[in-house]
C-alpha cells in the first residue's frame, strides 16, 4: 500500500500543479467538480488511511471561473492522464445492472453464476451489489461476535478475487473492513484495470430490530465524495443514508449522474438511482432492486422471476435534470 500511496500522491501533485495554472488563467472555463471528481477517482487510499495520515486529501477546493478555451472533456482527459488512468470512451450512456440477492450462502453461490451469465449476455458496464453481499446478514444480532465478523471479512476477501468473472463491468457494493481496532461498512468500486478501491464508509448507522449496526461496526466521519467510474460520476448513500437529503443535494451540485441509493434522494440530486437488495421468503429485507430516473420514474424492478435487471442510462439526462425543478431552486455554489 505504501508504494501505491506514494504513486497516487505524485500523480495528484502533478494534477494540482496543472489545476493551479488553470485557476490563474482568465480564459479557463472548467467546472471545479470536474477537477475534484477526477482527482477523487485517481485516489486508491481509503478515507481511514487518509485520516491517519493527517487527512492528506487529494482534491482541489479552488473555484475555477467559467470560460471557453478548455472544455470539461479536455480537462477530464488530461487529469486522467496525469493520474495514470486509461482514457475513457467518448460515450454518454452506461449500461447498468441491479439485482435482488439471496441471504443464504448456498443460494448466493448459485445466484453468482446466474448473475455472471446475465452480465455477460447483456454486456453490462456497471453492476451494483447489495450491502455486504458475500456473507449472511449478521447485523441483526444484538451481540457482537468477533468470529462471525472475521468470517464475513474473509468471505469478502475471497469473493473479491472472483469479481473478474463479471467481465469488464465495474462492480459497486459494500463490504466489512477492519481498520486498526475499528470496523466499518465500506462502499467499494472494483474495475478490471485498477482493482478495488474504497469509495465511502457508512456514516449514519441504525440500531433497530434487524439492523443493530452500531453493535457491529463504527460510525465513519462524514465524507461523501463522488467516485468516477468511466464517464459516470457516482455518489454512495448506503441504506439508512438515503435519508441524508442534504448529502444528496450536495451530490447533485457535484454533478453526480448516478446515486447508488433508493429513489427519493436520487430525485433531489437530479441523478439516476440504483438499488440492489437482499431478498428472502420471510420478507425480512427490502427485496427488490430497482433503477429510477432523475425525476423519479421507475425504469426497472427486479422480482422473483427476474432477479437481475439491466438498463441503458443516458448520462446527459441526469445533467439536464439538474437544471430543472426542484434542483434549480438550489443554485450551485460554485456558480455564485
């Protein structure tokens, strides 16, 4: 991790120097979210590691004034090159897959093969898995069990090596993570070219029947930074965090195209909403996965007969939605 950390720091410092030159140029018209999002995509250091290392964050807070000589696409391409990322295809759509996932280990082992076949057949570009999909839901218990937690961490480590079976698709989900003496439920992004990186650690935890999260893992310091996946800017709101409406609105200001969260928050952000969930015969979990549009229209729902659904998303639709009500009521701060 040390070498990876130093490499990321070098690339990010180069990007910062370039962005500083843009800031001093009167003819630059690049949105600050473009810079921040691509720097965030370049970082493979988790939030917890950044905090321990004196919170050395690789982002740019400068407000770059609008202009016409450098386009956002040019900025994106150059930032990706500086950060060592391969170029992204010039496309404005993304094919996404959501699922409803069984809770029992033998069942989700079978479901994995079915999901891999579905993703291959539909040539999906992004797959969303539910919370901690590779172990039964342990957070229902009121009592912490160190052995059960360790087994869940090891199961996710083992299954991570199988993510390439989903082909070229990027994979999003959450997993249990140990960090020193602390435990977290951490959102991740896996891509074939770069492997897995932490995207967001869950901040708002429940302590209700069926979800004794405060017993099992720690509340992370709030940090809601969009992740870049291909041409899409993606924000994480994990489970209970769907009620964090202010974070959803700020995600919208940051230009996210997709929120991996249920529909209400996605509408406020002017983004597509993706949700994958666990399902069982008792109805103990949310069950259905879905895809909703930036204005709340339902684009796809999973079911018992169709546990996986794939939809093509027009990313430009999310960009247009940010200019309409109710998003237009909240003017973007950088434009003031």
